[in-house]
């Protein structure tokens, strides 16, 4: 309990100095207080595995609420309608969801469908005048990502990417420690992201729907993590691909890629992305004064880790609950998370993924 109190004290001090930076502690502190401000009214598009997790987590949100459904599967709509008390007038399919433009009950649509569908769905939601929350990867390349950013700007709606780790208490604390100089000058990051993928017929192994293999799905956590752990943007990448099962991992679907990134300060990152090994969810960062290691580092939690000074003790809170409340705070009050979650942040990751694929294919060092 002492550590939780210390954590809250530290965060309330920083909340005074940085009033527009969102912190999970804002929510913890507010836990006992009733909230009667506006709620972000969200429709989920794609009632699959992750959509199910988000819907459940949203039941604990203070500032965001699930009000609508968009799905290609009528039986799911029926089940979810009952479970979450969603009215028929807020339910759509992929053919008719443009009609949300006339539905004042819905402020935002959370797109949780296969990656290859994100861009077109984002453009349609933006055209309907609703804010877009889109899962990672935001699209299947940087060009798509930029189109999404441009479309949302033109429609004057927000585009936010589902970077749940940017709200996770231990991750937020580590980023603050790095910003405050506790690790000195960051020198090296190691990210390992992977799992053994099952069913060979799933969309994740279909290039058109996924845009790639492990890198799009799980390697992106090491890319994004390298950026927020080191606090810099990479200027070059190199990459090497290994494929042991070309039947399962067809052309354009990466099984395993090792990649390296170089940063302006001279810091380097060495990462592994794979669909062929388990127990790979680990970040390590060392600087001139200390280090942090996290394992698991990006799973649904609890995240575990320690620095050279001792264990990370910040409380576990369901990531998606914090994320959705944080996104509501951003949309209503302009409160930014410690690391951005906007479309531009998504494009940065997509540019790096494009470069990694090119580096793996050509064997060249790719300048960014
Ligand atoms: P699922 O396959 O479990 O669900 C995807 C859903 O999308 C389907 O159930 C379906 O819902 C809908 N869909 C629409 N068109 C298609 C199609 N052609 N093929 C398959 N499904 C379709 O995938 P996930 O929920 O695991 O992943 C969805 C997205 O969420 C991905 O972009 C993924 O990267 C991201 N994700 C993010 C995570 C995170 O931690 N941030 C974790 C897991 C996934 P319906 O039947 O309702 O139409």
C-alpha cells in the first residue's frame, strides 16, 4: 500500500506541473469521486476477440460508454445487444454504417477489424463526422496511415490509435523516470515480441487482410516500445528475416524478423518479432545511469518489471479501461497522454514497418 500511496503522491505532484498530461493516476485519484461530466459514446466495429475484451473493459469506464455496434454477424449483434443493453437503432452492418452520420447517440467508432480493412472503414467513419479510434496497426503501410490522418483532418474529427500501453501505469511510470533522467542517457533497447500463431486459415496469415505477419501484429510493440522507452525517433533500420514454414507463412507474411534501429543520439535498438516462439514479451533498456527491464512488457497484464533501484510497484488496472477513459479525456478536454496516441503516432510506426520490410528484402540499411 505504501508504494501505491507514494505513486499517487508522485503523480499528483507532476499533475500540478503538467496539467494537460493525462496520467492513470488522475483516474485513481478520481475513483472515489463521482463523475458527472460528458461521456464519450462509442460504437465498436468488429465484434471479435479484441472487441469483446474492449467492450468488457468499457463497463468499468467513467468517461466512455459503449452505445453502438457495427458487425457483419447478426447473431453477435443479438447477443451483444442483450448483454450490453444496446438499442436496435444503434446497430449497423458493414453495408449501412454510413448512416451513423444521422445518429447523435454515437460520438466515436472504435474500429477493431482486420488491419487491411482499417483504412476504408476509417475514411467512411470520418465522412460520417464521427471520431475514429482505430486498432494497431492503423493500416497496412504508411501511405494508408497518412490517408487516414488526412481524411480525419479534413472531416475535423479525431483519429486515435489503440496504443493501450501509453496509459498503462508501469509503462507511464518508466517513461516519466526516463524523462526525469533516472536512467541517464538512454543507450540501448532490446524488445522481444512474439507468440506461436495457430490456425493457418486465420486472417492474420492472409496478406490482403493483415498486410504482413508477426511484424504488423506483435512486432509493432517492440517498434513503438523502442520509441517510447528511448524517447527518440529512429534514423535507420536494418533487418533479417527467417522463415521455417513457407506453407503457413506465405509470401508477404513474415514469420520471424530480427531488426535493429539507430537513433540520433547514438542509441541503438535490437528487436525480435515472431509468430513462431512463445514467451517473448520483454523490454530492456539501459542508459548511462541505470536500467529497466519489463517482462511481460506489453501483454494484457499485470506488467512486471524492475529498474536498477528495485521493482516497479504501480498498480495493475485493466489497460483498455484506462485507454478509453484517457481517450475521452483527450477528446473532451484536450488532455494528452504521456506519449501521443494520434494518427501521426501511428504513421511513425507504419513508416518504420515499411522500412523494416524493405531492409529485410534487400539486405540494405534503410535511412528513415
Ligand atoms: P478477430 O478475428 O478476433 O476479430 C476481428 C473481427 O472483425 C471479426 O470477428 C469480425 O467481426 C470483423 N471482421 C470484419 N471483416 C472481417 C473479415 N473479412 N475477416 C475476419 N473478420 C472480419 O481479430 P482481433 O479482434 O484479434 O483483431 C482485430 C484488430 O484488433 C486487429 O487490427 C488487431 O491487430 C487488433 N488487436 C489489438 C490488440 C491490442 O492489444 N491493442 C490485441 C488484439 C488485436 P464481426 O463478425 O462482428 O463483423
